[in-house]
C-alpha cells in the first residue's frame, strides 16, 4: 500500500483518487481553494443556481465506469441523469432555426433537410459516417490508452477520411476542420454547425485538424445528458465516492513544491495548512499533480516530459470562457430547448477576432435553460446561463474597467435573437470571466483545455500522464487526453492504471 499525494481536487484528480483508494492505497488530496470540482462550479444567489462550468455531459459511460469500479452504487443511484432532447436548437445568421434530435442520425438528417433544404441533411449524415470512422481510429490512442512513447505516430497522419476535392487541377483532401466544412458540407449553415463544436472547445476551425470531427460525433453518438440539480451534482457525487473510499481531503492548502529523494517524487511542500505557522511537508511514495507547466515549476524547473514538443503554446495562450448567469422573472417556456446555440451573424469576423486574441464584436453564444426546479426560487422565475469562447487573461485584459460588462451586454444581445425580450426579464446578472477560472482552477490566464486531437505535428496533443521524475504523474485537462468532462474522467483512469499496473499498462477496457 503506497501513500499517494494528489495536487488539486478537479474532476480528473478525484477520479484518479477514488480508483487508487479502491486499489488499496492511502490517498490524500491537497486543494488550494475551499471546495472540490475544479471548473465544475455552481453560483448561487437569491434562490437561483447556475452551472458556471460545463452545462451538459457527453459520454456518461466514463463516469458510469468510474462508479462501477469504485463501489457498489452505480452512477444513477448517486445522481439523476436526464437525456436532453433536442440535443440543441440552432439559430443561424440568417434567422433559420433547427432543433436537432438527441442521438438520432435519421432524425437529425430529417430535421436538417426540413430546415435547410433537401440534401443538407444527407451531407451532414455522410459527414457523421466519416466522423465515426475517425472516432473508431482514434478512440483508444486518444482517450483510453496512455500516450505512447512514440507519440509522433499520432502526429504524422490525419485519421479523418476526407473526401477528395478537386481544386485548380489538383486533388486535395481536407486537413483542417474549416476545409471539411467548405469542401464537404458546402452549405454556410452546415459549416456554422460544424465549426460551433470546435469553437465551444476553444479551437479555431481554421487550424484545428480535420479529426476534430470527433467532437460533434461524440455528442451525436452518445447523446447529451443533464444531471438533475446541475452538473455540479456530478462533482459532488465523485467527491462523496472519494470520501466513501477513505480519500482524505485538505482544502485551503497551497502546494509550493514537490519533494524529491533519490531521484523520485517523495511528497509535497505545503503552505497555508490549517494550524501551521509556516511551510510543512506531506511525505508520500507517489505524487499525482495537475497542469504540466505548474508541475514543472513545483519540481523546481525540472524537465518532466520527454514529449515536451507536444502542444506549441502554454496553457495561458489557450482560450477561456465568459459565463453570464441570468436571474430572470417569468416562467420558463414549457417547450423551450435546454440548449440553444445562437450563431454569430458574421462568422468570418468572429474567427478573425479569435485569431487576434480579441473578444468577438458579435459572438456565438450558447444559451442553457435547464428545466430544473432546484435552480430557481419558484416556477415564476427562470435560471439561464450564457457562455461564449473568448481569449484568456493572458491575451486580453478582462480586469480592465468595463471590459467584462461590455462583452456580457453583447452576449445578451446575441441571445435576444433566439429569445426576444430577454433583457426586460433580467432581475440581475453575474458575469464570470477567465479571471474567475484562474482563481478557481489555477489554470494560467484562466484558460480552458481542449480535448487532444491527432495530426498537426502533435500540436493538439497533451503531455503524457507519466513524467521523467519517477513517482510523479499528471492528471486533468492539461495532460493526456485533454479537456472536457469525459476526458477528465479518462485521465483519472489512465493515471490509476499506470500506478496500479505499472508502465506496461495498455489502457482501460
């Protein structure tokens, strides 16, 4: 039985902690803030509740597996999962609307044909077939297996089976998601639909590799799910599972360094521990941390990754999110979609702003309207969350006077295209920027990680879960397999497998 110290109480870290505790290890978690969940937070005021992180869950099988492997109670005994239908309503630049059924290819094809014209659904359906092939090729190496030592194999070949495209007497195949849209979908609203999935993860469609097609495919194939009471309830359930497995949690404790002895990780240096007058030490046989760059700092600048060439930018240069929590007067419409995506009227300008590190003048906005009594004071009010992808604090000063409120105004204006009269219903609002994300998660600049993707010379991969310092592992969205709730859960499974089974661990089954 090993003593294992875990830095941070994010979803990936807790998933690893629960699995390691079940394997018989003594696990202690050290979290700098006063609560668990990382980016999976809730804001509450005046009887209203809001998810300020992810609003929906894709691939719930990841967390079902976690609960099966760590106790007798399945996930559904701990939280109530509700499949959202439609999966999303889309409002396009020209005012066209379409509601897409959840996890039904035939239903999606029919809905797109009716809304966008005959043939549109067929093109999207054919794209989903190619996206499924991409998923089949990349699922294990990018989600279920540790990052291979020869990770360059993933970097060299584009796994998306692009359709040949003749241009200027040459036959070409799409190498980016934008080219998939332009050459294979060939319909502006279908292109917007495709690219919105990349933007939601902070990916620029013009640079994201074609295999980013797996992002819409994941939602289509496995459905989108809501956790009754809000996604924060999923974090609570994972936290309570950790407690049931005797994981110790220490909140309000800052980790200031990683101890090293005889060439391996030997524990943590701590500051701010309750009742201590100065720095203290938590000895351990193994250490699990979050954030590869932060881990390198804690390891006193040691080079931790043989795969350091993965990912061309530090985490702070990745995009973040602005979240606007709206407390509304008036009942929620009985037929309202849970999620509405309001596409920008000027997609090119939005993408240009994205590349320049500026918030878009007219952004694409995701509007979540959960039909959940737990998140509103009564049925005469409604809780709503607006989300937009923006530059992180490292690229844009979100603390400048009026910056956050001005952008929030633009988000509300965008949402009014889908819900006229919204502004008049607002009782109050809470605006949260990458500054809040940085304070809550420790991510540089308040950036939000995207899932790992293949090709593009490895620039969309994340560093491996093991490091060059024996006994030190990394978990969470900034390490393999990248960001997103399913990926966080899988990172916990991968780290636990590497520790329990050793370096020959081949991945989850």
